[in-house]
C-alpha cells in the first residue's frame, strides 16, 4: 500500500544525457522546405488537377 503521509518527498532523478532545449521548435514551414515532400505534394496536386480537368471537359 502507498504511504501518503506528509513527509519528505524525494526529488525525481535527473537525466544526465538529456538534450538541451532548442531555441525554436521546427514547424510546418521547415517541413515544407524539404524537397521530397514538395515533390510528393506536387505529384498529388498534378494528379488531382488532371482528374478535375478530365471530369470538366471530357465527361
């Protein structure tokens, strides 16, 4: 059973190998600056555009 009496509470152990916090977290703009992601999004966009034009003009 847990001891819930108000007494000395031990401090949590320190993490000696923890990485220091970075100045700014990387967000969406960093992800969009990656060439493979932009190529993938460009291919998907072209496929959607081709499908939309096919539906508009050929069906």
